[in-house]
């Protein structure tokens, strides 16, 4: 069963951890978010075939890192620039998506440029 990224119940879910996996560098760089969903269930959202990860995270707030929204953004200028850089090196990144996650608690933003995402149950 395939699920769309924006169909997940992101609002008020909590980010518990962020792990960058470079154990297979250049072949499958991945970003793994451990999530506690608002219904109390836990899972990991794994972004695979990543080409960029940008995090602007604020700390110091004594509260869970809840999510405000999560969307797929297709028209970010930096995503187009990344595709162009790789195109100049002979690599086609058509289909690369920018997954943007904004948080309530600390007004943080995660930008993950990846081809795929999947859910793994904990």
C-alpha cells in the first residue's frame, strides 16, 4: 500500500529524533525521523536517495518538538539549483522532491531533498 507524504497526520505529531545515515555513501544516503503520531503510535519516516538535508532547528524550549505542517515543495529555488548542478555533472535528478517539515514548538524547518520516503513501524 502506497501512501502520499501529505496524507500522513503530520499536525501535532512529534519528532523524537533525526538520524542521518551515510553507511552507504553516495549509493543511498538517508534521513530517518522517529515520529510519535498524535494517536500515540510510533514509526520512522525514512527518506532515501537523499541529495541534500537542511535543518534550521532552534533549541532550548522545554517541550516536545511538535509538527505544524509537512509538505512536498516542487518549486524551491535551491532545489532547482541542486538539480542544475548535478545535471552539469551528467546526473539527472528529475523526480527529486523537497520534503519540508515545519514545527510548532520551536519554529524550526527541515528540508530534505530525496527521491523517496517510506514508513517503518516501530
